[in-house]
C-alpha cells in the first residue's frame, strides 16, 4: 500500500504539509472542512505536489522534514518535484551512500 506526503496551498496563501494513504480522499476531506484543524479556516486548499512512499514511516518522516523547511524551501521543493539532498539524507539515511569524494 502506498503512502503519500503532500503540500497544499490554502486560500490565504499559506502552505500546509501532511501525509495520507489516499491523496484524492484527503484533499477532498480538507476541502469539506473535515481535514486538519489548520486548513478548516483556510478553505479551499489546492494540491501543489505530492510524493509517494513505500511505508507510513517514510511518508511521516518526509512530512516532518518538510515542516522544518522555510516557505521558500517548500516552494522550491514543489517546483523541483524531489527532495533537496540535505533533506533526503535525513529522511532515508540507510539508503544513501554518504561516502566522501
């Protein structure tokens, strides 16, 4: 079963990051006022991008790391469609080779 991390833009221009196992259902829930408390007063939301993961833990870790980013970094992430290397290293350290050059 895939899991997803996502970034939405709220009606007030703010960004919200979350995770789910069904991206379409989650965005619909946000827009129905049944999503996160943060988004309920900032409707509608618009999906900017999402990333798929093989486990809930990976999606949650990615979400946490994205929430540590500045707005500019989040928008850069959305535009680039992949995690910056300094974030990717913290998300999945066992999968990366961090050998010095």
